């Protein structure tokens, strides 16, 4: 924790500032506008591949965690949300994988005037899990030997209603992806195939409401990343850079109360040079589609995308195609469940590199034992295939966790409890 404070003073300052805002609001006002529903959980997991390697070693590990989510309604129209999670993992046999992790989220939304909205957001995650379907990060589909991953994102955005039918938005985000070995003895031949990055993402859009059900418009985004050199690699040993321009058309449509559709089509242009000095120039299309269908007791979500990605968990820039679906329970009660699946293909920009195919599937079942306790059984399976045998990997894990909400459905805790922050990214 001491290293976290030293290395990330900005995150610590935001946590402190959020606490001050809540304190100066006064006890009476806080009771009316504050929701604070902390929880603790204890989770037992078995995995058949703890290190995400080609051979694989199975082991059991226990996670103990505390999550502190705070939501505060501002006097002026808006909301402040802060969440912090700290967890500790302990393995039965593979003690080299013992770790602690942090996750922090901040969202500050305010409406200076009725037609405008201003948002500040930040998130920090330190973990070494992979294949987290809930994060929707494309990189999480693909496996490498276990890494320590630190992801920091800070951004601001502004949205304004220009007229009864026209609206616009703009934003800027700073992102830093830092990757490192979990243990020093990991195979360097594989570890050199990972690479971190940091940089800025700018975006803007304009939309027009065609009807009560339909909205269309155009958007543009620009990302400018510095690609980290790979320590110890004789080829990828210098700092690279990458710029990506993306322009797209979008359309959102609601088919009555049951179907919601979101479509995005466009193109991108990539420029820059890799950490081995090669040019990264490449052009192509981008596409994203998602649909949600509500039934009486369940909800079906389907999605697919095709887009460029920066250098990340697997070395080298690429385009990634993903298709997935999820079916979840939406009825209130003692039981909740979800099943999901997703498949993806990584197409490297360098024709000398191999394509990678990945499949992720899993789900969870929750039982609310009483007002303060929830029991969750979850499972996740990942499989990755390529002509390069070093990245032919698979992993499976199953977990049983007990969650305890000390404030439960009290006035300050809120009813129902806030969503599980440990599954958010």
C-alpha cells in the first residue's frame, strides 16, 4: 500500500478530495443524498493453469477483499461516485503467485445547465487476471504467461443538447498500460512478446434524433500512444509511437420496449513506427454492433466488433474481430444468473506474425441467502490457438464466494445493494 501511495499520488489525492466533499456536506444532508454500501468477500478458486503457460500447473487459491463504493447526489444536478477495492490472493502450492491488488474508480457528473453535462472520470487497476469478459477490453480475450498489469485511465467529457433534435459531445482521456513479470523466473522467450503503452485519446461526435426511437450521427477519434521498449529484447528495444485516426457513422434504434440496437461503421488509418523501427502504416474498416432483447424473465445481449488495437499483451499492432453473446436473469428475487460466450481473432499488422484465435465462456449463479449475505458460484474457460505453439494456451477456473454487506438494505446502504464493483472494469 505504501508503494501505491508513492507511485500514484494523483489517485490518492482524488480519494482524499472525495472524502472531504462528503464530510463538508454535513450529516443531515449526507443522510438524504449519500449511498454507502461497503462489502467484504471471501472467495475460494481452483484453476488448472495458474500461470497461463503452455504446460499449465493447477492450484487452489483464496481471495479476501474489501470493496468501498460511495455514491453522492449533488445539490446541483449531478452525481459523485467513488469505489475502491483491495484484495489479497494466497495460493496453496504456487506461493510465487501470491499477490495483492487494487482497483479504484471515480466518476463526477454535473449539469451546469439543463441542456449540458460535464463528466470527470478516473480508474486505476492493478491485477494479473486475464480473460475478464466483464471488462470488454479486447486485449483480455488473449492470454500470455501471468503478468502484473497496472492500468490507469483519466478523462473528461462534455455533452450538450444543441437543439430539440441535435446534440454534441467531446472528450479527452489519458491511458497508461504498464506490464511486468509476476516472477523473475518466467520464460523470457515468451515474456518478450508483451508490451505496454501510454498516451492520449481524443473523441468528438454530433448526433441527430430522427424520432422517439432513432438517433444517428457521426464521430471522430484520435489516439496518440508511446509504445514502450521491451527490456532485454534485442529487436524491440526502442521506444515506438503510434497514431490512429478513426471516423464513423452511428445509428441507435429502439424496436419498441423489447429490442435496442446500436450500430457503428467507419474506417481507420494507423501511422507511426514500432519498437523495432518498422513502420506501422495501415488502413482498414471498423465496425461495432450490439443488440439487447428483453424477455419476461431474461435479457439477451449480442455484440460484435472489428477494430484496430495498439501494442499490448501480445507484441505488435493488430486488428481484432470479436463476436459474443450473454443471457442473464432480470427478475428481482433471491436468485440471479448469467451465462456468456465470446470468440475473437487477432490479425497482426506484421504478416510474419501468426494469427491468434481465442474463445472465452462462463457464467455465474448467485443466491441471496438473506438481507446481508450473498453466495456466488462462477466459472470461466479460455482457449487460445495459433500456429505459434508458444501461445497455444488454455485455462479453466471455478470459484465459490461469500459476500457480506454490513449495511445491507439500510437507508444509507440503499436497496437493493449497489452492483458488484469487483466485476466492473
